[in-house]
C-alpha cells in the first residue's frame, strides 16, 4: 500500500457526506429537507453559496420532484445527487422505480429513519430496506468515515459503464447523521483523479428522439434481464473500485462484506449499519473471555453478496442476525436473506429484531444474546423489547 498524506478533521455524518458530494462536483442537486437529513442539504447550499461547489441546487416542492429533477439531469449527462429519509423516501417511491428501471446513474444518500405509523423521527432501517427490489445498488455505512468513503465510491460505481445503475447509500439517522467523529478526507486533486467528470450521457444530442416509456412484454423482459446482469456484474466492479480507493486513501476497504474475527469462530453476528460497531465491541469482550465469536458486516445489501457470505461462514456452527427492520408476516429481512444465502450448509440461523423506532441497542445487548446462544439457549426469532 502506498504512503498517503492523511488530512484529519472531525465532522458529523451529514457534513461528511456533503463534503464528499462537494468533492465529487455534481452539476445538479435537488434535495428536499427532512429530519434527520436536513443539515446535509443546508451544508450543500452553503457550499454553493460561497462558491466552493459550482452546481445548480433545484428548489422543489417534495421528494418525488427532487428525484424527478435529478433523473432528467442525469439522463442529459449531468452528475447528480439527492438525499432523503423515511417518509421522504416513500414519497420518492414512484421515481425510485423509474430511475432503477431506466438504469440512470444517480447517487441518493438515505439517512435511515423509522416509518409511520406511529410517527417517529428516530432510527431504524425499515425505509432503506423497503427499496431492495428497485434495481438500485444499496450500501450501508457503519460510521462517519464509511459514509464519506462510500459516497465517493458510489459516484464511481454508478457511472461505471459496466454498471450504470443508481446507488443508494444508507447511514443511520442521528446515530451517524448528527454524531461527530474523526474523519480522514482526501485532497481535491486525489478525488478528481479517482472520480473524473462523467463523459457520457444517455441520449444523443445530435439526433434527439422522444421514446415512449411503454415496452412490449418481450422487450420488457429483455430490459429486466439486462438490469439483472448489470446488478450481478456490479459485485466485481464494487470490489475493484474498493481496492482502488484503498490504494489512494491508505485505509483498509472491504468491498461487499467485512469479516472480523471470523476465521476460527463458532458463532458469528451478522449486521449492517451503525450498530456493527456495537457488535464489534461485543466480539472483543467475548474474545477476551476465550469465546470464539466473530462479526460479518454487510457493506452492500444489493447486490446481495451471497457467494462471499457462504465463503466467509465456512466452518461456522451458527449465526445471530440482528435486524433493525422487519417484514411483517415473514420475519427479519436480513435474517431470511442470510438463510437463503447459506441454505443447505447446516449453519443455524437465529434472528434478533432490535432497535426498531430508535430503541437503544448497546454492546451489552449483543453480548447477552450471544452468551445465551453459547449457553445453549437457541431460538428462531427473538425480539429485544426490554
């Protein structure tokens, strides 16, 4: 790995994402304020106002219009960005599927937050996971550094000609958006080399045509098949770009998944998002007691890295999957996807539902659940309500 000069500062998550967006130099932004994303929009507006970012910030009446605006700009060749949270993401839903279906390169930062009803402004992952079938690449950050790094990588991944898919970067509302942490930032010249200006658009301005959106059943199937191939192919691209980013940043990057103390583990936590840090601390505590446990953190939710998961969990007796979201009538979303990925391997999957609506989850909660498992108290699904 090359030696990299580190520029160290401290930022809250929203400002770290905004700083990465500024360095990515999008030409068009459209973001509607919503808690807990609003301070990101305010920071982006500040950058434009003081001349640090030369971009058009479109004022819109809602999230549906925000995504519609950047959708049109992206088709015309602009690099674009938007962001939202919770009900705002739901309001975007119609356009989410249009953008994914047309494979338009867009980056959308989602400050995860619980959905109504009842009304909540606190964190969980229900909003983010509700878009898992919309043909978007979906990444989740563990900390402020992750949110910054993933934002820059998201632009590169989305615009890669082998992919050309929108990317959604999720990071936990308030837990990351409003928490100040140590942050290593790249200098502008390094970012510019890593992320050169986009050189293609999706229409030919020398021969413009208007194409109706309706497709015959045969064409519709072909279009969806091509999107499937692009999504599967993006796994290799994500890993490749992650390694390149590791070289220029000097920081270890993990691509699709990260394994911590998995090599000799009997039981492994599976997580995504900010509470991966709490699970990591629980692993440290249990390891100090001589217990063989580990952590598998999903950095990418779509495409689902089932091959990497199966490989990482070889030799493991069981996994304890923590879900901050739930499919009612079915179960923990992540737990069931893990079950599918490791089907017929003999690995036991236990599902823990926790942190819904922002309910506090600490390392001690992770630790106690794993201690129960190690003491023979197995379960299929467990809700942490206490």
